[in-house]
C-alpha cells in the first residue's frame, strides 16, 4: 500500500486526535503490567549505547522492578528503545556471577575476595619485579564509569608506572578521536543533539541509526514529520531499516567512502560552492604521509608527518577525484555524486553529517573523519545550530570515561598526552606524585596489547567491563594467546560468564549500572550521574572498589585517600578540565540535573563549542574560533587525505566482502541482552545476510546453512536472504552479538595506523553451501 | 569599617552559593511524579512481522484500527519497530496451549 506522506500526516494528526478524544482500544499487553505502587524512583542514564537516554528506575524491596523512559530527560523525552525498556531484566539473569572464582587444576573454584585479590596482587608484584612494569596491563571499557576509568588510569600511570592501559573504545571510537585531534586539536563534537531537531539535511555515512541509535533516529524522523522539506540520505554498503526510512539510499563499494568524500569536495571546489570567507578566517590546509600501511605486523609503528599546503595545492590534490573516477570506484552514479555535492553546498540548507562505525572501524578511519570535516569546513556549515558534523558514539561512556579521562596508552585526562612533559607535570601535581613516575612513551594500542600477551611481553592483564575474547578481530590468535601459560595471568571482572571469563585465571563478580554510584558521558558531551539504587547480588563488588583494593595491596593506597570516593574523586578529576574548554561542574550539579553538556562554566552548559554566544571561551567578535588549535591560530585543518584500498579486498579465492556489526535487540557481545528472554526471542541467533542472486549461485535457499570462511577462520551460519538488512551483491553481513557464533574469528586485525582502530567492516571471505 | 567586612563577606558568599545551587536545581526532585507521567512499556508484537517492516507497514492497520488492530495510546511515531519488537506469535502460543491441554487430558 502506497501511503503518500501528505495523506499520512493528515491522517496521523486526525488519528492522534481521535485516539486522544475517544480513548481507542488500547494494545493488550503480553503479560500483566508490574505493580508500580510503593516503588522508590530514581534517575539514571541507560546502560547501553552512546545516545545516553534518561531512564527512571523503580526499586521495591531491594530489587529493580521497573524502568521507564524519563519524560524529563532532554535526550529522549520519555522514549527508550527496546533494549532500554528491558533494563529492569538485564541484571537479573540466573547465572549472575556472585563469588570470586580462581582457576585451580582446570576448574574454577570459589574463593573469598581476600584470597582472590591477594593472588592478583602477588601476580602483579611478581611480574613487575621480574619483567618490569610494562609486563602488566589493564583493559577497560567505554562502559566503565568515570570513577572506574579514573582509578585505573591513576593506579597504572601514576602508581605502577606503566602506560599499559587501554579501553575497548580503541575498537570503536579511536578514529573519531584522532579525527577530532588532527582537525580541531580537541576531542568531541562541537554540536549536540539539538541539531537533530533544527537541521533540514542529514547525511548518514555507514551508520544504521534506526537499529544502533534508535532514539536519535526517532528525533530525525520526528523532525521530518513536522518539516516535510527535511531530507535524510543514507550512504551504506547494505540496505537496512535506516535505508528503508531514509529519503534516499546510496549504496557504495566498501572502502570507497574515502573517494566519495573527496569527490564531493572536488565538486564543491570545481564549481566554487565553497565559503571563501569562512575558509580564510577559520581553516588551514595540510597533508600527511600516504601509503601508511595496515598494522598487520606485530609492533607496527607509524608517525604521521603533517605539512602545511596552500588552498591551491589542495585544489590540485582534489583534481583526481572527478565524479567519473569516483563513480568508477564506488559504483555511485555520477549524477548522484553531483546531486549530493550540491545538497551539501546548498546555501538554503542546514546540513549535518552523522557517522559511527562505518567511518571509525576503518583502516583509514582517521582520514575518513578528516574528510567529512573537510566538507563542513569548505562550506562553513559547522558550529551553527542545525549544521554540524556529528560523530556518534557507540558506548555509554566512551566519551565520558575513556576519552575525557584518557584511559588510553598515550593519554592523560582532558586531551593531555604522556609524551608532553608539561602535561605529565600537571597530572603529577594533581595526583601528588613525582612526574618521573608517569612514563613518557605510549606502549600498546588494544590490538597490540593482546599481541603482546600472545607473545608473552605482557604477562598479567586485568579485563574490566568488556569481553575482548569475543570482540577482538582475528579472534583465534588472541584467545589462544590468553591460555598459553608460561606466567600469563588473566583476570576478568564481569557480571555474567562470557567468552572472556571462560579464559580467565581469576573471575571477579562485579556490580553493574545502578548497583553502584556512577557517572557516564554521552555522545553530545552530556555528563550524567546516578546514585546506587540496589545492592549487587551475592558477593559482587563495584569495579572501582576492586581497583582500589589492588592499589592498596601494591602499596599505592595513598593515591586513593578518599572517604566519599566518588564525590572526592570527581572534584579531583575536575581540576584537569578546569579552564581547558572542557570544564565540568561540581558533583552536586550532576546529582540534580538530567545531565549537563560541557564546558559548564558558571553553571551554564554549552550547546555549541567554538561558537560565539554559546561557548564561553570564544570572545565577543570572534564569531567562530577553534581555540584549542593554538598551533594554527585557532583554525581548523582541512586535510588532503587520499583514497587507499582496504587491507584485504575480495579476490578470486575469497570473493565476498564481510561486514560485521549490530542489530537493534542486542548490544555488543550480547552478554546482557542475551539474558532477556524477550530480546532473545525477538532476535535469537546471528545469521548471514546474503543477496538472493549470490545465494542462488551457491545453491543456498532462505534458512539453509552456509559456510563462511576467511583466511583466519570459518563459521557455519543460517542464510538470510530477506531479513531486515539486505546485503548487496558481493557482500555479506553478520552481527557479532552471538556468543555461539564468533564471527570475529574471521575478521582481519588490520587497523588505522593513526588511530589503532581495527577494521571490522571489511575483509574477504568465501561462501559454500554447508 | 572592618567590623562589617566579615558579615558582609558571609552574606556575599551565601548569595553566591545560593545562586549557584539555584542555577543547577532542576525543580525539587519528584521522580515519583515523573514516573507517573512516563509512558508504559511497549507491548511486544504478537503476530508475525515481515522482516523488512517499518512504520509504514505497521500503520496500514494500526493507524485507524483496521482488522481489530489496536490503536496506539501515544502520538503517532514512524519508527515503531525500535520499541515494538517481535514477541511470541499468538497462533503458535494458542497451538502450544492446545497441545498441552490435550496431553493433560490424555493422562
């Protein structure tokens, strides 16, 4: 049935009015609604994605009985997605870890906390004494609270004296970070979610927002419902629910996003559609190295060599990217490329670009981020309400914890780096330690860290709040590496048994979400706090407590002299950000507000960074100033970054592209959502999306088994020819949430040399009927 | 003159603290009332959903209540499936209940 949008809006309005007036027949609930009387309610951000929806949590008799979308939360205004609506069930799985477990003779035996922590401390001490501080490591998470991340960073960098701290955010947002740092000299977006309500043109690049940021996608749809001139254009390598609801779906060959972005810039320059004034006032041009490699060799090292170029030199660089050349590479028709460029440059349109893993999990992820910023800088569509490039974040606190606190090998809080002696000096002062304690050289990115464990250069690794032995690329190598013995010791803190706890020497039962006090920071710089509302089950304890207990046993207890740990730690952490354009408010402010977007100065949050009248750091008369980029006088950088091929493209032997990702109902490795019966029923197992014509050639029908193999591993999956996601010819897609289908064994551990982020979206596979 | 400085400073400090607190205060917290205003949780879909279905497909019936389809108690939204996911299918449920009843009668 073809319902025209105009008819739809008319009838929608009528129906809404009718329903409201007549109180129509309400939907039957599958089960009786829970008794919500006598509940104590509190606020918290959702446990899942980087959107950071506000949730109200109802507690009765010490248990979470209900959750609701928080109608007062500006992010979601009362709406959640299906995962959020099941938050009350996520922590109540039958197999919650409740006691520390120690591996003895191949079995996991229950132990006391003291026994477990004493053992862990002994292993740390032994390894540090024998092999040095760089033989121990901690692998944390974008699901760490700010406190957990801060404690880990302080202990490892300021106590033990190693830069061996990495988060799983290296696998999701690292390219976004290096994109921000190289273009603006400061991490995190200049815009905010308000842009979703007031813009009129939205380019989605390799981002299945309908499934992965559903509440934000709803804001876009809501905007379009009210304003029919709004256009949503979906650039994708497969047809998804997002593509279905967009105004236009543009399919492109994997990796060629780099060419398309340059192609759009080419047309903008060719037809002089750029904002010359803006460019003169706010941008400089640079180029870096090319042929920069793929990080496939152990201990791969890369250092870029930025060189300033002129606008004319940049125009010369763009000459290659004619619409015909780009069309040939990408499969996008010339006419479409021209239309898209004109749309981007249209002076009457408020244009936004949105992206997540398509650009970030990419062997040229940093470049992809640079290139999308280029378009916004060329047209001057940036730092204005409704006109911004918005990097969407995957995890609930990849921003708030890993990026802002800086739980990476090379980082310190507030965008600072270990390689800068002034930064080390400042951190040491706040931490009350000798600056010489903080090592001045980064060690390993996440992938390299697990390579080091495999080789034995790292012996002891503590994994908190994440599941690397399901989520790393080229997974088999790292799973084997963890169990090689010879002094290796793996500790995993989690709430459920996972594919990582099964490889651990010690498992520590942990508290999750509202079982502890915490702070998360979402994709729009909104820092959100919550209080502990229920006790964790059994003997499970907060990861923050666990880290401090290790610190005490290693003799670094003095780093954590706090009484009210969370609040005092917050006030200490704030000192890093104060006056840096990343200011955070005092702790009480967050206990009251539904989050605040930093920089928060004099109680006022900032919606638009770098913009006069919004950002308190921009002086009157400056208009727009990228003040963090002091090196280039407060200007942003337009980078000449070329198209370079993927690490492993399809060939005769392995003729298909494999892409991996998520589905709506499950989050990441499905350890939480997989334990909610309704979510499991809604989407049970990972399947292999194949194009019907490709399936026909293989002799595979809908629902039959297909064997997918790469050079690294093999897996048998059910073929899905007509699911919610429809693969393009020559491409297959598999979600990575299924603990019984470790698709990451097939993925290649090639990474962006600048960001260290692996490419989970592109490798070569072959298919056979199974 | 000096006698007044201390109480003056105290007053100034109190005013500053009060205004700071007021700047952050988000009304008096009443999460119970907020929860009462919140929407109920979305029911799962008891019939088979076409895999590619999005709002346009759902609203064919649910916009005006065709074929006995329930009307939504909330204003029309287009991305139905982000909240209303596939639930247990009614026909399967009925068949399973029937089978169970037959087994019990046979005992």
